[in-house]
C-alpha cells in the first residue's frame, strides 16, 4: 500500500523531476539536485489525490552543487498552502539499531511509471557510513525493482511502521551494480535544523520535540564570542573533531553524545555567558531553568561580613594603612592608622591590628580581603602567610585559618579601565562559574590575545607569575587568579611540581562557584601544611560589585 505522504516533484510543464516526501502539512523534503534549475516546482501526492497539483517554492537548499560539491544534497519545498495529508513519520535518529538489517522500501517514480510509481526493496548497514554523510543502499535480493532515475528524493522507510530512516540521493545505474546511496536522518537533520522539531526521540530528562523546538528557535541566528566548535571542544574535548557545527548542532551533540549528568545544563550555561545578544541569552537561561533546573549555582550568597585591609602607597613615602569591618547591612566601620608606615613595618603593623579585627567578627562567617598595589602580588611571602597576631608563640598563618584573598587597589580608581573590564568579566563569571579555568603551565605565557578573550574569567598558574604577567591580566579585568608562591625549576614538565599544582588546583576551581573558592583554597592550604610549596598559595579574588572598597577615611566616631 502506498502511503499518502509520498510525493512526486514535477516541473511546471508536467514532466517529472524526482521524488520527495511530506514531513508536515506545508513542507516536502527532496534532493537539491532534483530542483536544481527547475524553476517553480509542482508537488503531486499520487496516493492521496493524484489530481491535486500543489505549487511550491524552494525555501532551503543544502550546500550541494553540481560536479563540485556532492555533500548536502537536500532541499526543502514549501507548499503554497497547507494540505490535509498525513505526513511521514520520521525514525528516531539515535536508535538506528531498530532498523539495522531490516528490509526497507523506497517509493519512486521510475521511468514509465510516473503515475503509479514503483517500490524498491532495499537493505543497508548504517554501521558503514560513507564520508560521515551517506549510507550505501543495496538491493534486498538480485531481482525486482531497484532505484533508478526518478527515485532521487524518495523516502527510505520501514514497511511495517512507515517510519522514514533516510532519503535516496543517487545510484549506480549500471544494471549489474544495484548499489545506491541515501542520506540517513542523522545526516538530513544537519542540513535543515527545523527537521529536529519533528523527530520522535527525547533528550535527557524526557525533553521531546516541543521543548527542543523552543530552544532551537532561541538559538537560531544567535552569535557568540567564539565559534560553536571552540565552545564544544572546551567543554567536551571528545567532541573536538565535529567539523564546524552550528550553535544548535553543538547543543544537539552535547545532549545526545555526552552521557554525563548535567552535560546539557553545563553547555548551555557556557553558551549563555558567550551570547552577544543579552536579551536572547536571557531567553535561553529561562528555557534552561524551566526544563533543566537553575544550572550551576554561580550566584550563591557571598560572605556578608569581611575584614578589609587596605595598603596604599603614600605620597610622603611609605604606606597608608586602613582597616575596615564591612557588613552587608551597612553597620561596618573603617579606621585608618595615622600617618604613613615604612615599608618594612607594614606587616608588623597589620599583625598588631588583626586581633582587634578578629574580635569584631568572632563566630561569624567572614572573608579577609587585602587591597594591595599590584607590585605586592608577587612578593615571596604573600599576605596569606602573615600571622594572626604579633606573638610568635601564639600565632598561625592567616591563610590556614581563614579565607584570605587579595584585590587590586588600582581597580577602583576613577576612570580606570581595570575597573570597567573587571565589572564585565565578573558579570560573565557569575553566569558561567569558574569552569573551566584558563591554565598557564610552567613555561607558558599568557598572551594578550589569550587574555583579551572576554570569557576568560579564572586563571590558574603552575608557577609564580612575574609582575608583568600579573599586570597584563589586571588590565583586562581578570577577576580570579590562583598561583603558588614558588617557581618550577624542573627540566621536564610532564610530572613536575608545577604541573601537579596546576592539575590539583584546576580540579578544585572547576567544581567551585566564585563564592566557594576562597574557602576551598583555604582548605587546600591546610592540606599542604607539611609541604610549604603547596601551602603558599595566593588567591586573587576581586568582585567589583560585591562590596565597595572603602576610601581612606576618618575613623568612626568615638575611636
């Protein structure tokens, strides 16, 4: 029995050009070569109503070109008006095993049979995909009708269910060969993405055609800061050899090829952070939340209490010191030390003040922030290794007991590009999280082009960077950097101390939200209490929107 969705593609003068099949009430799928130079095609449905001749227009063509580009031999025709004909059922592209080694049919308009058409009985083996494009078609047996001129564009389908598994493109017309080719559904969907809206399979979480279609429409035409291929390779290295997929195709690969919990959520989060159109990014975020959940918790409430130590160069020589208790409810205070302090007395002066500051926040969850000139970032002893008080017999290093971070003193300077860039980078960091950090190996250098990537928000260094490298990162507003206060002098770096540090810290950063990171680095310092190269870890963590860094100001009333 001929299904009503089988189509014949005619020229305006009535001559037959090839075959096709109805995929919804308005669209017919066929081969690009069938409608090449055809003019205005006419579509006929022989089994439904052979007298009905439907005007149509070619609304999509694949990249196929005669003699020069054999791939993408796909065209979509749009009928002038919808038809009341049941469309073809498309097979699940992720379950090819359901029709492997089965007898398949194709209905085409063979020579001399343009009115009635003809059936060819076929077999294929989808395990032998040619050039990542075609499946070979073989005759089911040595007798009977095989594909010939007029079958191009015909659906290849399972006779029992009517499910379409592919489309005939061409054949070797020598009588003794009986070999042809088809584009399977998995290939067809690459060349016309709305076809995905009609496929019967589900994504993880039971997402069917409706939700998938919503997401596809949100992503169609969207642009990102880097190519979809690079986005895909960064998140899933195993998919790095997928050619140049569209943004939607990259999402399809993440959903259907990666068998990991949360893979699609993670990838959409990465895309959202990269999308140039922020209103469209908001639509994708809303879709993700509605169907997959809120995604990575990159907006956890940060510490609502902080001790801030500000060390600023004085125009009179030495440094001005200022101590603050910051509270989210606005009840904090700021107290500067009178007059500048000589450089060699800065640490001692801070350590004398630390006990009073700790007493103010005893029992609370808090973070300690040092706002420093950038030339202090690379000193051999970091502020995280300063002491909790000035009594050697009763002190511990700050970074072992508390989350200690450093911030850039210059970022809040009026008109600073560092401030502007930091705001933009931190916004992306909130959307994307710390995953994945940029890694700088022992002999690597962070180039300006690498730093200029607007999605570069977190960097882990394998060895202590020099001041020039730090300043380049600060110019581009990098919000988070982690490095050891040590250098790697190994000749080979496959398993050197710096490479081990890079791997260990990168794994922690990848699994952290920005607000979890200070505490997790504290625990990493503790884990290395007997290994000083691990213990001496600096965390640059500078959220320009979380709290204002206090200006040098008069002390609170009554101090």
